C-alpha cells in the first residue's frame, strides 16, 4: 500500500510518527486518568503528568515531522527553527504590495532591501540593454537581454548563497564564453526550453526561490534611441551613454510596444510604485515609454515614489539636480507620475568624491523650492552606502519607503 512507503528506511519520519503516536496515547490516557481521579476526589497528579508529557511529545513529534518534509524541498532551512521559518513567511506575505520599476544595478539594490519587508514585490525591468553579455545573446539567439532580469532575480533570491554566486559567475575573457554570465546563459536556455522569454523567467525564478516576481516591461524587441540638445540622434544604450551632447529626450524604436499584462495588473493592485534608483535615461525611462505603463502608474491609487540617484551620471545627467531628474520623468510620462522623491542627506566621503570627480560624476543637489512648486514631497533621509562604490544602501532605502507607506496608512486610518 502507498501509505506503507512512509515506513521505508531513510524517510526520516518513522521516529517522529512513533513519537507523535506516543504523545496521542499519553494525552488520551492522561485525560481519562484526570477525569477518573477528579471523580474519586483525588488530586490528579499522575493524570496531569501523563497529559502534560503527551502534549509535549505530540508537539515535538509533529514539529519534527513537518521540519523533515520542509528540509526535503528547502535544504537551506535545515538549521533554522521551524517557527522562525513559518513566522517569517507569514509576515512577509502580509507585507505591502510594491512595484519597482527600473533596471541595472540600481533596481537590484532596492529589491534586495525590499525583500526583507515584504514578499509582495513585482519588479518591472527594462529590456533595452544592448551591451556586454546581454547584447551578444540578444543578437545571437534573438532573445530579450537577460542581464537586468538576472540581477533582479538574484537580488530577490531566497536560495543558498552558492546558487546566487553561480548565477552571477562570469566566464573569463579569452574563451568562447568569455565575458558571458552563467545566469544570462541559463535564462536564455530556459527561455528556449520553455518556449518564450516570460516563461523562461518564471522557471528561473523557481530555481532561485525568489521572494516576489520579476517581469519584463515588454516582450517586444525594442531599441532605445535619443535626441540630443545639438539635434543629433543616437541609438542603443551604449551609444546614448557615451554621447557628448546632453540628452533632450529618449524614445523607443518601434514606438508602439505593448506592455506585459502582468505588469499592468501589478501596477493597478500596488500599494506603492517605486521608480529607480538607476540610470535615468537608460534604465528607468525605457519602462515608462512602453504603451500604457506610465498611464497605468498615474491612474493607480498607489503612492508614486522616485528614488533619486545619489550621484550624477556622466553622459546622462551631467549637472542635474534632484528636481531635474524628476522633471525628465514627468516630461516623458506626464504629471502625477511622482508623488514623493527620496533624496540622500548623508555627505559623500571625500575619498569617493575624488574618485568620482575623475569620472565627471558629482553628488546630486536637492533644490527643494522647485519640488514645492511642482507639488512633489521631498523625503530627505540618509540612504547612502559608500564602500566600494557610492550607491543606495538597500536596507536604508527600503526602510525609508516602507516607513513612508506605513505612515500614510496610519494617517489615512486616523483621519477616517
């Protein structure tokens, strides 16, 4: 019989079944004895001992049995307390619904912080990357660029560190696979096996056991193009960033690109939509140029937050203030796309100022008066991480956003 398979050697559940059965026996026996002793006018000491011991054995047996089942499917949890696992999963599942829009390393930094507060995360990622490993795979296999998708999957991963390191492993130059990233190759192969790119991402998400989901902003192959202040035009993220003329506007080729339905659905149900951080023109805006995405965000009842970059980016945002970043988003998308702008207040250490000055990158200044005129609220906080690079601290940025959301919820509940 199928039920007897539970008694096979090596299942690691027989002992806990026996322990649970012993607990049930003692609970029943103890209950009967307590009733009997009470009816006889005797203090139910032995019955209480039987009953208490049975409860302890039953709880212990069931707990160990469930843990044996869990560790089969999630070995990483083997050393953790079962109660901690269940509590954390339940708490995260009750977290706010957050949609993060962007690409590059900026979005992955935000996601790695958000996953500690909620598992209801949807990352909407740009698919216009044309450089490096992603660009080569895009040309050779006719797939959407997987690089930004991979970074977001790894950021949300709940898998073992070894698996995350594997997805980020890059092959050394000088070989046929030189410069390629294993995660990019994996997603490309999975897309071919699954039949399309979206299914490939979904299956890759299962491998990494991510908290939340990662979606491409469109399934159409698109190219990002820019019109510059001097009237010239450039095509492709790499060429746009390396241009010497300031960017006037960016657009997609072809222009009429349909968004993924899941992306629009996530936006309509979100409690908060976060834009950035990341490259303004090549990571954030390409998503908002997809037909219907910006409109869906504006119509959504979610709060709209822009996480402004800490440093300017040469070739894209030279001399930009925080409001200049917001104005670029508004001019490409429409009013109402941003309610709050998170800006950093912590000074960048001198050693990094010198390092970034060589790259013509400088701290972004906050021009508060212009925000007031536009009706955008500035959230000024320490969100800086200055270690190897100057970027947002994942924990600080996520905490700032989640605290803002909770404050607004409490304020709304109080006024109601």
